C-alpha cells in the first residue's frame, strides 16, 4: 500500500508547506486565564506558523476557549456585585 503525500496551502499566507502534526498540546488563553488542551492534531504552516486543526481538535480547542470566556464573565460578575 502506498501512502500519497497531501499538499495543503496555508489559508493565512498561501504557502504550500503545511506539515501534519498529531497529539500535541496547545494552551488557550483569555483574560488572564489559561487552559491546556492535549492530544490535538492538524496542520502547521512552515512559512508563517499558522495552525489549522482537524475538525475534532478544532471543536475541543474552541470548547476550551468558550469555557474560559464563561469563567471570565462569572468572575467579572462577582467583582461587580462587591
């Protein structure tokens, strides 16, 4: 069985040197809060370092970011009540 090489163009810069990555850790940050998300996969541009997650990794990364936004809003509401 032969594995075919996939060429992807970067959506940010147009370069065709996107490389696949698997099972990596990324950190999401918002309003002083941080959350680490493990096991993410996708593509990284060698020219500009842009990241394009695969569908499941994008969902998990976005969910972590959403959770931080909700946490920050709750924290702000508590501070306003003081």
